[in-house]
C-alpha cells in the first residue's frame, strides 16, 4: 500500500490537545480514489496531544504515521520542521499541509486538487479559500482567507496563501529545499518562502471554493498580543522578501516598497508613542521616503531633525 500512496499530508502539532481530533477527522473523512498517508509531527507537546495521535495511529495504522519528538526541536533552533522531519519521509507524489489546530471541511479537497494536478502537469501547486474560526469569540468569521494573486510581484507584497488549503508536487518541494535550504535560514514561517519560490519558477492554480477552517488564536506564530513577537514576525516577512529580491535580482514594484514602508511606519509610530526614540529612529531610517505620502515624509524628516537636536543637547549635558 505504501508504494501506491498518492498524497502525503504533513501535519504539525504542539499542545493541540483541544483541536487535534478535529484536524485528524478532517483527514480521515477524505473521499479519494487513491491512497494517502498522514505524517503528523508533534514537537514534544506537554499536554495530551501525543496520546491522541497514538490513539488515531492505532485506529488507522495504514494512514496515521506519527513523528513524535521527546525534546522540543523548535527551541533547539530548528525552524524548518517540515523540511527536516516530514518531507524526507513523504511517500506521496503530492504533499498537503495542515497544522494541528486547523481542519478541513470538504471531504473532496484532496481529490479535486489531485485531479487538477494530474491533468495539468505545468502547474506545481493548487490552493483554495478557507473560513476563519475566531477562537476567542468561538465563531466563524464573515470573511474568507486565500486570495488569487496576479504574479510573483503581487505575492511579494503580501502572502495570500494560507498553508492549510494547499496541495503541492513533492518533487517541487524537494527542489525548493535543495535550492533554498530553509533549515539554514532564520525565518519565522515556513510556508511563505515556499510559495514565493514556487511562484517564481512555476504556475499555481487558485480554486475559489472553501475547503478548510483556519483557527485564529490569541497567541500563535503569526498572531500575538506581544509587541516583540509581532515585530519579529513582521521583520521576518521583510527578510524573506529581501532574500528573494536579491536571489532573483528583482526590481521591486512601487506597491512593494509602499507595503514595506507601511510596516516600518507602523512600528515607528508605536515607538514614538511609547517615547522610545532610539527604536523609532531605527524604523525611521528604514523608511524609503521615495515611496510614501507627503505627510509621512514631513513627519519623518522632522523627527530626524528633532532627534539630532535631542542628541546634541544630551551630549552637552554629559560634558
């Protein structure tokens, strides 16, 4: 049976005791005319996540294949968990990804995506739309995520592809990991760099239908109430896009610089309000004044002028 596996579902969990059953049920319910497997990696959860995974592995031994860590790998600096522990073990021709707190609601998700890829060999990847479940409000929101993009430059401005709605050719993912070596990068997200690399080299198909539910939690890698975590994540996104701009020798669009400026100005404004002028200056220095409004341009120039006066006064006070 393993030799005839068409899709490998790669699932990451960490302290997902409350959610992982719903996630695994979304895999099990898939109706396909092919075999699939689930490589579910748990990064040494401290709750009952691993216990639940073992239970499903016992009940569905031909499908659920646990990769259970005894020590947390992320804390050891291993960011590219999938590339390190899952992709090398994948037996499927295609890989679908879903984290343990998200879940699929369309039993034909895999079948429809594989059918398209089988019939369109010039496409490397497909993705759909997803509902958003607000864990704090305990309700499905009235908006969807997963949007079509025009080209590589469009995707460079903002990530329009949530991980849980994708299906990708395994050989393409291997190409990506061999070329980029994500395990050596210090990026805080593993999906966006993949989409950018694929979008530059291959074609990607968007299906405007809802197949999944993304769980928006109070604290996660991409959503946090902690300012420093928010800041690190935003800067990591810019680091990723800068990496590809240099690698592919791309001249970014005006819209790209405007988006980057918006991020820098957001944190500049936060630190101005906090009275942390040293950090505010760091962001002010990064803002490209050629791609911003007259109002912001004047504010930044005035800030630099006032900051210089402040430093001069501080110098004289010291002496």
